[in-house]
């Protein structure tokens, strides 16, 4: 097997911004004292005159971004997910969401995989927060390739977009022939008839691995990557519900309000089947190395396998 | 300051600096720069000023401390351990799975930590809330909080400043660690919060300046703070980020990074030499 290439999606974000800056000579980037950590440092170096550090003032940064957009500027605003979605939530809702301004929010350090910084920085609520805002597009890429594609695609969306990136280096999984990124379209990565694992972000790779193990144990698992949490691909979910009768969702986010909830929202209305959610179970995280934490919180192929097996009996 | 006390505090601060380096080195991550810049102030607060009891950390009438710049937890933890709130061996487990000492202060699990912090700008509000509670209860305790100078860029800091000034919270002392640096560089280059003293004064605070690495200056500042009535007090301390470790001093690159083995040895040698010279 070829060596697995690993890369943090925050790096992909930084590189994509530099690319975008070339094509769009009017693109502006804002940050709140985290230029290197959120990887917008590259853009800062390449286009210093189009880069503005707002200082440690995330709420104001979102307001500045709103004003820039209202005056016709193209703008990305960056911080950690905790502060971009959390600290600045109400500004994002009222100054960006309500007027439907095309501000792009690049939020890095999402989820438990922040690691050693601990609970205060491990944002597992951002998808829930952002998806409640009418008109907000919410994207959670699963690897380097998808992260870059998402940044480019966001540029063409005439409305607010929230893109979630990670700190941890994760395997590049979308380098296969025929991969195509389309906002709002899920990707079936593996066919299967007995159960569907619907995953997002760094759990997509884990879902693929889990499906392999399950196959060996005689369970045919379909794997769907939902990179766009909003607008969600209802068709692919309903089809999976009809054809496999059991959905397992997996995300590095609270089980409240994230992908699992979004999937349940889709099926309860039309095709009720059991939906079993894997995610952070309504608890705060804690400090530790990211790989250890992901295991501990059940955000692993191992736990997906276990959960699938334990859930098979739920099928009617 | 009494020369005996000064020597004692200087030794204690040197020990705390070594603990900071030990803890961050062991964790392979964390924030040494801003922890070292407040080591002397923390030493003075916990060994000469605050009314606290390590055996009874929740004592009702204790003075409170809120580390508003929560990333400097290694500084606070090292001080609390030296003061006897928990065993010094806990520092070796900093930031690891199962550790009591989290990356940022967690009041639920760490004795002596009066408020959970880590998201900048929030600690000063909580400190003002504690001070208000003290007023409501006619309790005699004081509330101390330390903020970063970069942290002053958060609007919430000024909302808290307005509230404390308006409510005449003279039991609140906010120490601003003016080390001149934040993550992206100099505070004056990133998004300047200067002038600091005039801003607090404008919000009705009594403002004092001090040298953060001179115990005479520190004592003088806190003595003055003690006497102020009907106004909250802001002590703006001029400090050196990374103080005590030559290659970390005044270097934004050491904001949130652990030393490697070689750097660790050099840092410890420098701190031990400084200690021996006392
Ligand atoms: C609300 C919030 N935004 C961003 C961060 C990330 N962060 C941690 S430390 C820091 C810089 C702090 O600079 P300063 O307040 O000057 O602290 P010091 O120099 O004393 O370390 C930043 C931006 C945070 N912890 N909280
Ligand atoms: Mg500073």
C-alpha cells in the first residue's frame, strides 16, 4: 500500500487562500491574532496589503467582515472555531446571517482534536450553532483535497459560508479518480446494503476503515461523506435509509445539533429508520494528545464497528 | 521592602520559574512566555498578599484570584503547587490525559483555581462579578485578576471596566501584564490597545504603574491599591515576556511553544544560576 499522506485541513485552508488571492486580486483576509495557527500567515506574506489583523477581538472582526461585505468586498475571516462560531455567534447571526452577506468564515481548531489546550478550546458546538442560522452554508471537509475544494467553492457562493478546519494532520482520502466536490452533495465512498455510515470531517476516514472491518465480518456497510452539513443532501440520505434501513452517523462534534441531528431531521419527516449517532456525548473535552482523545471519545473506526454491530438488531 | 522578605520572594519566584519550564517541557506544549512575565506578581500575591489557605481552598472569606489570561496556567499552577494547594508532582502531568492540570484553568478540578478561564476577555468580567458579590455580602475579601495586554483588545474587557467603574468595585484589582507582545507580534503592531492607563482611568478606575520584576515596586503598587476607596484599581505592570530565560525574553515566538531538550537544559541552567546568585 502506498504511504498515507497526512495533512491538517487548516494547512489546506491557508494554501487555498494564497491561490484564491492570485485569482481574486480584491480578496481580503481578516484574522484575530492567530495568523500562524489558522494558517492565514501565507496570505499575509503574499498579500500584506489585503490582510488585516483585528487583534484578539473576534466579535468585532465579524462585524468588520460584515461591513466590508456590505460595501462590496470579498472577505474571509479566521479564528478558532470556538471564537469564530462561539464568541462571535450573535454577530455572525445578526450582522452576517440576517443580511445574508457573503462573508466566508474559516474556522480552524474545531473539535476535540485540538488536543492539549483542553475543553475551553475544543469546540464541539459550532456546527449546531452555524446550521441554525438561516441561509448559512456549513461545510466540514474530510481531508486536504476537500478542504481546498471547499474554499474555492465558497468563493462562488452568494451568501455566508462557514468552513470548519482541523488542527490535527489527517489522511488524504479523496485523491481517487472521479472525485468531485459539489456544495450540498454527499459522496458515496463505498456501496453497501446492510447499513449506512454517514460521516463528516475526520470521521470519514475512520468510517471507511470501519466498513472494511465490517465487510470481513459479513456486514455490508455503505459509506457516505457528508461534507456539506447545510444545505444537506437529502436525496442521498433518504436513498440510504430506504435501501439499508439503518443509519449510523459519525462526527467530531456534539451529538446534539450536528450531522447526526441533521440526518435525523431528514429521515424523520419522510423515511423513518433508526439513526444511531456517534459523536461527543454531551460532555466537555479535556487536555491530552489528539489521537488519544479521539479514541477515548469514541471517534474511531473501532467504535464505529462496535456501534454498527450493536445497532443491527434495530433494523425492522 | 524588608530585605529578608525580598530575598524570600525572589527565591520563591525563581523556583516558580523553574516549575514553569519543567511543566511546559514535560507537556511538550503550553505557554511559557506570559507565564514567566507574571511569575513575580503571582509570587507576591500568593506569598505576601492574598488571604488564602491551601488546606481550605474554598474558604469563604478568602481573597479570590482569576487568571483572565488563562493560557498562562503554567504560571498559576506552579505558584499554587509551591503554595501547597496540591503536590508539585502534578506539574509533571500537565496537559496529559487524566491530568488534574488542564491546558487552561479548570475551577472544578484544581484546588486554588477560583475561575475557569482560557477564552480571553472573560476572566475580568467574572472577577468583577465576584467583587460585586463581595459587596452585596459586605464580605471583606479582595478579588485580583491578571490580564494580558493583548487581551485588552477584547471588547468584553472594556464592558467589565465600565461595570466595575460604575459600581465602584474598590475590592477589585486588575493587573495588566504589559509585556508588549501577543501571538502575532507586538501589540502596537497588531491592533494597538494603547494607551492602557488612560483608558482605565477614563472608565473611573484608579490606575497604578509598576515594574513587574522588582518586588519593591510591586509592594508599593499593592500597598497603594489597598488604600483606594470607591474605585476599582488597575495596576499596569511593565514586564518582560519570557523573563528569566534569555532566549525567551521579548520574543513572541515563545508565546506558546515548549522548549526542546537542549533549550530546556539551557533554560534550567540560567534559572539555577540566577537562583544561586540570590
Ligand atoms: C477569545 C480568545 N481568542 C483567542 C485566543 C487565543 N490566544 C491565546 S493567548 C493569545 C494572545 C494573548 O496575548 P496577551 O494577552 O498579550 O498574553 P501574554 O502576552 O501575556 O501571553 C491568543 C490570541 C484565546 N485564548 N481566547
Ligand atoms: Mg502580552
